[in-house]
């Protein structure tokens, strides 16, 4: 074409443009088709029919948009025992939570239960379930472009929560667990294809365990009914919730936090009781039908038993009736001669004949739809069902009774609120009022007369099953009442004054400022676990966000503290534990005996700097308020304090001389005074020489510590001698401990047995203030509780510390010290010392100086 154009002399540009257009147009069409495919169809396409018993999808409403502007939106699917319902929750700009929902139904209108799908187990059943779920999501507008723009599919999750019905399948046996696993695997592999890039990309299938169901229901109850309960004077919303297969209990004090007791979920289903009532009805109908057909009483009994067994085996009512009819005919054929039948009738007795006559005279509807005033049918399953429920409740007693008796307000929701519509809904009732009311309502439902039965007719009379099989409906209420009665009758579980409020409808919300689009049918959230799940997710997101913000704030605060804190010597011992050589130089020669030459000067400095009685003055009581006097005359209190200070100064100056010490406190006299304590130390394993050194020098610990703190060497012999005595004693004690451990390990036969660990001294105590207190030897102890610039509380002290674990040192008046031959109580805090194992950094355990036995109680006590 280009050559032809050139030959004719015309320009080739129009031809080139046409060629480029032909090349680009197919690409544009392909892109347009791909975009439409990603958007999804404008109307949900129902899947192709599949063979029975796989459920078929029912027509779904067309998409209706995305609803109010949402700050947070989530899909939660409640796969209950008898239904599957899809919920969408949305928090609007006004902060109000709303929901809308749609149940999955089969073509015949019956609710679709996930448990039935899992039991079916076929690929078609699984596929149809997911297609129904996808259609429900599209009916909420999940596949629309506006929704995908606000909520990208790759970030959205649909939570499919299966409750009691599926839990029972999983826990039934290995086959049931495999069926549940097969469905979970199918969801994981197939849902991305079903979503097709337009619906939320992730379908999270989980079995909602009982504790989570209870926790979420409780969260919803607190959110929706907290204000209503507060108006009644209750500070906590307690919960009693029931589903088809379980009962959840949330009581004040329960918590899912760490180390808490979570809400209790009991497998207290009402299905067994309901089947029992249905079996009783089927037995009555079959018995009456057999008698109407002229069968014998034995044959009629056989027909009733067969029909009852068929119901208990999950057969339908019509099937059970047919089975009962066949069983009655078979029993009639197997019966003997008329003479034998007459003998059998006589053996039954007059009571059985009277009951039979009453049955013959009554109307057949007495077991399933008798008119008011007619005789009530027998209910042989009632007592058995009640006993089974009580056994299940008693089995969970250890979880419930620690919180019993339950007092205050209790919200009864879900199935309990459903049966409360028969006569006691949405009003406060105490346990004393509720027990007889529940029994009476149950009796009226079973007798099918009275206010309870009238409420049942009003509640279920319009249902399509009521005309032919009314027992399928009222048996639900009867079973729920029986379950509630079993709970209320549990001894000690409820306080008689506890008040119940039955409701599943949340209190009305305040008018919203958000304008809803017409026809969206956004409603206030219902009191169900799905709302609690959504609420928990919202709160969890908020808590995590706040935690991240706090982390950033804490990091910034730490940096600011580090920047603004001035540099001082920290109180921490790190880098400040110096050896004696660093403090006072090398040990002098013959220091083990040379310390005695330092005694007089050491004792004099102790008197001069740490006068006896300083402990009392270190924490003297606050001075009394001076009395008002005329002029400038000092008060009596001031004169007493001045006199005390003058006498203390005179005594300190008098005793702080070498002459006074040589005359009144020579070393032999001091050792003689401590002779009994020295003997106790020797008996406790201390060498005599070390015991004398310790007991003499511990009496001048203040002066020794001050000299070492100041770096003076004039008392170096005494310091090294005292440390040598303590160190040698500690090593000897360690050797004794190791020998005892070796012997005990040999007896145990295991070196890693209970005696392999080191034996540490117990917790030791002494007084901080007062006589013989820690402040007496080192005044810096008084600042123990004052933090430094870094916030550390502690000190590094060079002064010897004595402590003990004598129980007789503790009294109501305070910590007691032994002074002047008697125990004296001193005021102030008590300091505890905790030992630790030795390691590469040194020894961290006190040295046992002596062990004594306290008579009351007779326990061995150690003193360091």
C-alpha cells in the first residue's frame, strides 16, 4: 500500500494512521473486556442445579449499593445448627454501628445449615454453598466498583464461623473431623475462584469454640445493654445465652485475660429434649392409629414404641408413622389366640385398662394438637431429658460454682429470649418469681391450654408447618423451657434475688445524623455473637493502633529523658564495687593479730562519730507544737530538746577518747561481754578465732565503714581481719552444704534430684531506723527509698549489716531488737534481704554467724 501511494504521488501518512488504528483497536477491546470481567456481573448468576440432596441456591436480591459511608466494614457469617446467615456490619460517620443480613436458603425456602452441607460431603454441595454465599455478598454490593474502591478485595476478609452444630460433627469421631477438614480445604482452594477478583479475596472458615462464642456474646451484651442495666442499678451485665447445641454463661469476675477464668460454654443443647417430645407425640399418634385400626393393646404399644424409636433415630414424622404402623401389624400377626390375649389383658391390671380407655376416648390431636380442655398426653421423655440436662450442668459445676451464687442482673438472650416470648419476655423477674413461672408455662404448652399455649399459637400459628405438624414448632419452646428450668433449679447457682431480663433486641438507638439511602434496610445490630465478634475486631484494631502510638511516644519520651538528664554518678553498683586493695591498699603484715592494736582508736572513733543512742535521734518524733508564751520566753519542749542535745554532746566527747576506752572498754572486757554469742557462733560452725574477730569488730562497724569510705588506712588491719573471718566462714559453710548435698544425692540416687540445688539462707530482716537499725551504721540508709536522677532506688554501703529471720522479732508494736536484756520494739520500716547463688561476679549470700532455736514456735532460726 505504501508503494502504491508513492507511485500515485499522494502522501503515505493517512495510510500509516489507518494501519496503526487497526493495530490498537483489538488491544483496546481486550482491555475493555478484561475490565468488565474484573467488575463482575451486574446481577448474581445462580449456579446450575445439582442432584439432591445438595442444596440449591435460591434467587437473591439485586445489588443495592454500599450503604452509608463507612469507617470500618466487615462481613461475618453465622453458620448455626439450623441456619446460615450472612451479616454485614458498618460503622458510619456518626460512629453508630448498623447491620444488615441475609439467610442462605434452598429452593424450597428451607434454611440452609452448614452442618448438613458438611455431612453431605460432596463437591457439588460445597460448591453450591460457596455460590450462595457469594450471591449474598453481591446482594450487599460487595462486588460493585464503589465497594472495591473503598475496600480493596485483597484486604477484605469474610469470617465464616461455625458454632455448636459443626462442633458436634467435628467432635463426634474421626469421620466427622475429616468431613470438617475437607470443607475447610475446599474453601481455601475454591473461594478465590468464586470471588473472581471482585469479592473479598479471603474466606476465613473457623469453628467458633464455645469460649469464643460466649466471649463475643458477652461483649455484644455489654455494649448494647450496659446503659439499661446501669439504670436498674447493676454495674455489670451478666450473661445467660443459649443456642441450639450449647449454653454460654458469663458471670461477674470471669475474664479471658491471662490467668483469668473465661466464660463457660456447656454442651447443653435442647435438641435431645425436643426429639424426646416429638417421640412422645409420634408414639401417641401411632398408638391411637393402631387402636383405631382394631389392633390389640400389645400391638398398639409396639406401634408406639417403634414410632418413638424412629423419631429418636432422626426420622421424619411421616416416616415414623409408617414404621409404627408396620410394627403394629407385625405385632398383631405374632399375637396368640384370643384366650391368650384375654389373659394378657387381665395381667395388665385395671390401671392400664383405665389409661387405655382414656386414650380411646381422647382426640388424636391430644398429642400434637389437642383442643383446650382435653386430657393431656403422657410425656415419658420429660423426666429423662430433665435428668440428662442436670447431669450436664453438674459436670460443669467446678467452672461455675466458684462464681456462685450469681447475684445482680442477668441478661438471658438468644434461645432463652425466644422461649420467653411465651409469657415472660422483656421484663425484670427475680429467680424466685421465674422458677414457678417457667414450670407453669411448660405445663401449659404440654397441656396445650392456658396463656402459655395461647402465646405459642400466636408465635408459631402462622408458620407453614403448623397446620400439619404443629409439634415441630411448639416442641422447640417446650425443650427451651425445660432447659431453662434445669438451670434455675441447680442448687446454689443463682441467688434468689438475682434478676433476669429476657431479650435479644437491642435498646433503640438515638436518631442518626447519617442519611441512609432508600431501601438499604440497615438496622441496629442484634444481640448475637456475630456482633460481638465485629465489636471485638474493632476494639482490637483500636487497641493495637493505640499501642503503636504509645510505643512511639515512649520512645520519644526515653530520648527526651536521656537528653535532659544531667550526668551524675549513678546509685547503681555497676563499676563501683571496688576491692579492699583499691580502697585501703594491700593488707598489712600480721593483720590477723594486728587488728587488736587498733582497737582503742577504733572504739574511740566509734563513740565520737556514732554515739550510742544515735539511732533514737536519727528518727526522733516530730517536735510538738510550741505552747504560746509571752514575750520571747522559750517553750518547755525547746528546753528539753536543748538539754538532751547538750547531754549527748558531753557524753560523746567524754567517751570518744582513748583514755576512756582503755579504762572502760578494753578488748578483753568486750570479748568477755560477747562470750555467749561467740560460743553460739562456734557451735554453728565458726572458728573460735574468727568468732572473736567478728563479734568485737561488728560493734564498731560504723567507724570501720567510714574509714574505708574515706580511703583511710589507719584501720586496715581490722578491715582485712573482719573480711577474712567472714570469707573463711562462708567458704566453710559452702563446703558443708556441698557435702550434705552429695550425701542426699547418693540417697536419692540422682545427682539432679531435689537436693542437687544449693541451700540458700532464708529471707532475712532487720529494722531500717531506731536502735541497732541500718541507719545507725550508715546514715545513707535513710535515703534508701529516694530515687536518684535515673529513678534507681538503692545504695552502695561499706558498712557491715546484720539481719535475722527470728519470728519473735516481729510484733504488733513493730520490729523488736534485743537491748539491755529484753526485747524492745522500734518504729519504722523493715528491710528484707534475699540471698542468691554465687556466680562469676562474686558471692551474693549472707554469712551465717549463729543459729539459735526459738521456743515458740520451735523452728531453727539463723542470724547473720
